[in-house]
C-alpha cells in the first residue's frame, strides 16, 4: 500500500486471503513449514474433510451456489424433476437394439414410450426461456435441472437451443454422474450433500415441472408437496406430467379416501401432458403476458 492509499479511509487495512496465500508460498521449506499442521486452515483439504468440519462444508455448499447465482442475477427458476433414464426420441432405436432379453426389451419399450416427455420437457424449457422475464434486474424462470441425462438433459437442452442460460445441480455419486453438455458452464454446480442440493432446487423455484421418474423424483415431489401442504413453503405451480404413470405409481385418491391427506391437498398440483399445458398454468398463476 502506498502512502497515498494509506490516507484513503475506504482502503483495506488487512491483506486479502489470496495475498496471504502468496506470502505463505514464499516461505522457505523447513520441517515446520512442510508439515500439514502449518498449512493455512482453508487450504488444508485433509482438515476440511474431517468429520468435525461437516458444519463448515454444509455452509460452503449453501454459500457457493447462492453467491454465484446472485452474481449471475438469477432471481427465480423453473425446476425440472424427472428420470435420468428416459431417452431422447433420437436415442430410442439404439436403446431398443441394446436389449438382450425379453425383460430388457419390455423395459426398453416402456422407456421409449416415455421419450415423449423428453420432448415436452425440452419444449417447456423453450417456452420459459423465450419469455425471458426480468423483474427488479433479476432473471426469472431460469431453467434448472439436476444436470444429468434424460429429462434433466431435455430441460437444459431446450433452454440452450433458444440461447438462454440454465442451471445444473449435479450430485456426486459412486457411479459416474457428469453434467449434460447443455448446462451453462458457469451455472453448473456439484454437491456432496443431497439436502443442500434439494434446498437449492427450491430456494428460487417459482414453479416445478415433475415428469415420470424413480426414487429420486418421488422423493423430490413428495417433499415439495409436503412443504407446501404444511405451510413451510408458499404455494407455487407444481406441474405433474404423465397422469397415467403417476396414478399407477402413487394412488393419490386413496390417500384422500383414507383420510391421511385432505382432499383439497390434491389441488396442490396440476396434471399436464404438453409443454403448453404447463406454461399456461404458470402464466395464469403469475399473470404473465408473454408466450
């Protein structure tokens, strides 16, 4: 700091962390400086990965995504949930050809039938992204997915095809889970904790489109409905795609008949089949005049 800078009241009086790192790197190598104990705590990965530091890691996963989304002026999102296994229409033939047994073939045919939802998810992302709503300088209804293949890919792909940015919230899994190529690189995030990932799905969500899926999709759907049902979260449009599929998987009517939910809880979601169905629900809910 120069003598002139020292007289400026708004100038920092302490070095930034990255400057301190530079000073530390200049220190000569000794038995003491080379020992892990001497590392700056925030550079010591082994230390940060200790069980006792779990609260710090939770905070970091919350803060990193939050801060970068704020900097990217993402005000709200349209979240897409759905199976990673549903193929795009152009991949159905290869999926069917790869089936080696009758059982494999039956499953492949079921998944191929659901490729129509890939198309609808892609189209819904088109519609939301083309609308390009901006409120108080922040972008609204930015497409957000889990960042993987299937329905997630369809959502990011739909946004990308109209030149819009989109989010991908990936999770570290024992098997490979790479971001699909349509996620905007600066909005591609990776999580260790499912809980923090699920939190970020809903913190900015102004609507959620739920397509046919497995355990993960069921978990996300039921948690979302529970949050709205219990008043922990304000109501937003929940678009449930594939009435025939969902009524086979979850007997919502039976829950109401048994009294374990209130019949009006069945109004927490809206049945949809096409992208236009879902976008119309969103437009009416928020009085949007675009698209």
